[in-house]
C-alpha cells in the first residue's frame, strides 16, 4: 500500500516557484524520482494561489519514505526551503486496497 504525501509550499514574491525551479535545475527532483520506492514526485500550481506550490510525493511504503528522509538529499532540500523562506503544510495518506 502506497504512502502519499501532499506538501503545500507557500511563500511570498514567487519564492515557492523559485524553490521548485532550483530543485529541478540542480537535478534533485530527478534524483528523488530514481530512488528505490518512489512512485510519484510532481509539483502542481493551484490556479487561485500564485504563492503556493503543491508537491504530490508517493512512495511504495513507509520504509521507502523513511529511507528518503534519511538521505543526504534531504539536507539540500532543507537548505533550499530555508533559502526561500517556505511555509509547509503537510498531509499524509495511506492507500487502501479494497
């Protein structure tokens, strides 16, 4: 059963979008997508809020997500979040197979 994490990144002056652009240009997004257990890592822009970005992050299981959170890459991501003064709202879901 997959773990789905929705993260809303918000800031001012277009900083959320700049964060995503730097994540992509530095190759961090591609690295995450190649991690064992990653099933989805995509950013979306809400139509009614130009200062927020939604990340949909999907992992095979909790162990894969935990492994990702312990990676060196997370230090880079944390530094970028700080650089762009991002506020995060996180929602975590677990897929249920019926």
